[in-house]
């Protein structure tokens, strides 16, 4: 009955899928990055700081951050994903923006905008987390002043087990309750800048999941750091 | 006791701890959090005694007073020209600052600088809201005619120019091209088409490898290979007769040649205006 073995063959319940990341992959963007975790791939391109129009959106104290999350039509494992903004992608764009803003210092660029475009050519759950990881590398690559990187992963529970980095088969597990908790962390302070939840989880399980997630996020941070340093090898 | 955790010239990413202890001082591109000094930008670490700072490797151009830039005319308004220059902001070139000669009331401003023209100018003022004023009155400031425009990363401009202009001087002499590098990373190159290509390749190579050591030698080798002739570095010793703008890393062309150019340009414009007046009187 209980969930005893991970469906995709991972050995441990707190094991991440294989990760790879690369910075500076889109030459015409001011900063860009690719972040792959398992079968989920995210590309992020940063443009800016650049002039912001319409003018009423300008903030004379700082630049604003505009994130744009989009799944490509062929990216899902099921039906074609209808391209363009929809309820889900608008929400994810908004939470991505809010998870990245705490590390950014855009006060040097009043009235301007920093645009972040996140595209997902292939997804297998955890796409917003992959998007945030890619966007964070791309922002650093664009030379935007930032306090730290942001790393994200989803944690949660499948049946009675606390798991890290759920893939789609785990999210869709139907023999017991599932909870999916995407989280983002600022590694230097341990602050959480994104925390959402879908499903059922007890308080104790949630705390345990977040603590496990925090440990695992440091592994992702190392990958992000390596990706940026590799560019200048 | 403070301790510096990173080696000089190491690449660091935002958030990385550079030094610990209160006797180290955070400078450009770093910040203090508790006892630690951390990086606030992607860049190379510079350590000067107890001061830790970062030379950024990327980022867009931020206008600074005194910088000499190459800008593109994108709009003409009642009082002058609006220029874009590879930044989050645009610049205003007022009629008074555009040229030393008289501009008639109601004159057609496109005859002086038309839409799409590139000009070399200097930033005179930047407000807190990043309203940028530029001037074209002074030696070296002119409209760029012919040639090609390329863009390089603004943070790599000092390397592309080299110590006292040694790098760009070498490329100029080897390819026999006229080259002007703006602080904003826009580069103007004019010469024989083949030579322009080689100069562009050399500048792009210098930009890509800007963070490495021994760059001048590698660019010299590259040019020698492309041109099939030896380059004597002593020939390209830094020129001493520099205009004030040189201090900001901006490299002028041959002074005499330029002045003559300017003179011609102004004469042309005078003629144009004369024509205008004639037409009006007709």
C-alpha cells in the first residue's frame, strides 16, 4: 500500500533528479541560462535594464522586474499546451517575479524595466522551480546587481513519504494522498522567497519537507554557481 | 582578524563570501552582511590591501558624466536630437550643444544630424532620474560617416582599448582602419572592407577573452596570422598627444585628419544653409 520505491527509479526519497545548467546560451539576450532537472528543461533570457513603456508603469525610484513564464505547445506529456498567457502561466509569472525580487537591487535603474522570459521546451513537473533557477542564473549573467542567487525545488509528500523534487508520475500518484510544495530559497540567509502548496500535508510533514528541501537547495546552488563560473573558464 | 577567502582575479557569483571580518572593507560590487563581505555582482575580484571590490564581467552601460560615447539619432524634437546609446536611457543633444556654428530659427535639423546618424559625443549631465545631456562641442566630437558599427560589452571596453590605447592602436595600425571606441561599447570602424572584417574579428576576440592574461600578445598573433605579416609592437607605442577625453578610455583618431573632416562637414552644412536661405528668399 505505502509508497516504498520512487517511480522513476531514484534510490532515495530526498534525491534530486540529475541537474545540468549553462549560462550565456542566447547571444543576443543581455543574460541567459538553461537549467535542466530530470526531464524538465527551462530556458531564461534577460533583457535590460531597458526603457519601460507605457510610461505610467515606470517607477522613478527603481526599475521594475517583469517575468514571463511560458510552456511551449509541445512541452507537456499529454495534450498540446495552448500557447500564450493563461491563468496558470500568469500566476507562475507573478510568483517567479516575487521570488526573485528580494535579491535584486534595481534602484540604480530608475524608470527602467528588466524583462525575464522563461520558456519551457519540455516539462515533467517542477517547471516553475526550474524556471526560477534558470532566471536567477540569467539575471546574474546579465550583470544585474543582486544580493544572492535564488534556488528552487519542489518538495512534498507522496503517500506516507516525504519526497524532494517530484516528477510528474509522483504528482499524479493515485494510490494515496500527494502534496506538492514548490519552494525557493536565498542560500546566504536561508530565507524562503517562494512557498506554494497543492494537496494535503500535515504541519509536521510540511516542516520536515521544508527542512529536507533546504538541504537539497544548497546542491542546486552549487550547480548554479558552477554554471556561471564555467562561462568564464 | 579579517580573512580574504578569494584569490585575486577569481570569478565570483552574487552572494559568494569574499572576505570575513570587520577590518576588510567592501567596495564597488560588494556588500557587507554581518561579518562577511559578499559579492553583489558577477565579476572578477580585485583586492587592494584591505579593500575588496569587483570588476563586473557583464551588465549594460550606465551613463556617467564625462564619458565619451557613440550614439544613434532616433528622434528629432523642437529643441534638438534624441539619441540612443545602448543603455536603459536615452540622451538629449540640444541645439546649443550640437555644433559650434549658428543654427537658423526653424532650420531643418535633419540637415545637421539626420535620423539614423551615429555621432561621437560626451555626457555633460546625468540626473537622478537618468535624464542624460550630451554635448558635441569640443575636439573629437563629430558625426560618423561611412564605416561600420559594432557593439562590444561595455565592461570590456577598457581591455579593448588597452593600456593607454595600446590594443586599439595595434589593431588600427595593423589593419589601417580608423577606429573609435565609445565608453558605451559602440565601436566605429572604417577602412578597406577586408581589413574592417579583420579589425572586427580582432576586437571581438579581445572582448571574448578580456578576462584572461596575455591578451595583447594573443591579439598580435591573431592579427599576424590573418594579415600574414609581422607586427612590431614598438611601432604602436601609445601616442602621447591625447585629448582630455582619452582619460576616460576613449581613443581619438588622428587629430589633424579629424579636424579637417569636421571643417569640411561644417562647410557643407553652411552651404546647405545658404541654399535654404536662398530658397526662402526666392
